C-alpha cells in the first residue's frame, strides 16, 4: 500500500469527537495503528508505548491514532484505565479496517474467524501512505516507528 493514496475517513475518538483524516493531514503526518481489541495484553502494551512517545512524535510532526472496532465508550474506559494519551478511533462497522485491508481472516487453535490485523500506516501530508508496517510486535512497534520517523 506504500505510495498509494490513503483512504479518507471520519471516525469518533474516545471522547465522541469526530476526527477527519483529511483535516489532520493539513497539520501533520499521521500514524494510524490498527489493533485487535481494547483491554488485551498486546493492545495495552502498544497503546502505552505510543502514549509514552506521543510528545516525541508530535515534535517530529506526527499525530498518532489507534483504530479498532471497539465502541467509543470502550475506548474511553481503556484510555482511562491505562492512562493512554493518544486518540483511539472507533470503527465499529469495520469500514475503515476494510478500506485499509486489515479486516482479515485469522486463525487460532485451528478455528478461523475475522479480525483486525495488527498493522500501521504512516501517511504523509500529501495523503499517500509513506510506510506500511505489517505483522508488528506490540511491545517493540512504538519505538520502531519512532526510530523510522527520526530518519525522515
């Protein structure tokens, strides 16, 4: 998906505020990280990792948004419980996940099911996907992305 136009969208964050990708790109590069589910171990590690580095990303001109199919209320509880400082966007109908190709068939213990792949997209202010990370490790990924952004 690198060098392709990123699908535009408007979703609600954990405070119920509308967030438009187009408007955010007028001010910053945007990192969208897609994750499976609030309040799970890997997703918590990733959310805390990005929250801890939020100011460093902002100094480098990057705004971070986590996206899952959890509700606005669940995102609010997750942010409060884990003291997350980043915005989490609710994609309950999974339309944005589908546009980015992260709503995929998964398998656990031989059972197949649909879920969100843990992937991230760094989007330039021109609206193009600058970098796409697939199959990320939640504990290392926030630092990995920060190191990449520092090279720009």
